[in-house]
């Protein structure tokens, strides 16, 4: 259950990061509100997952989901560039997440 909670926390991290980008520096009410509420939800779920999972594992997986998810949304929805180096970096992050999961109880 902790891994599911952590995955949902990661999805909320992607949500708030995307909303922050769309908030235009916190000048738009709706995306700014989504950013704040998404960050709170993400942190609460991360905290719940950390009741069971080790700190290093939980935090690394949470930030990794956020990083890779934001990377994918940036490419697909915001037209950010796709380069071999950026793709390689994303693959390395995912590989690190898999290794963290495999090394945790």
C-alpha cells in the first residue's frame, strides 16, 4: 500500500509542477490554487508512504516520478525539445527508480 500511496504522491507532484508552469508566476488564480493544493496533497501522501518506506527510497522515488512526469508533460503538452541527452537523462532516472524499488524491502 505504501508504494501505491507513493506513486499517487508522485502524480500529484507532476500535477502541481505543471500547474505552477501554467500559473505564470502565481498571477493566475486557478493554476496557482491547483499548485498549492497539489503540493499539499503530494506532501501528505509522501509522509504517509514514509511511515513504511525508508526515507531515501521514498524521497528518491517521489522526486523521480515528479522529474520524469514533468519531463514527459513538458514534451507532450508544452512543446519542449526532445534531444538524445534529455531522453538519456530520463532513462537514467527511471533506471535509478527501478533500482531503488528493487533494493527496498
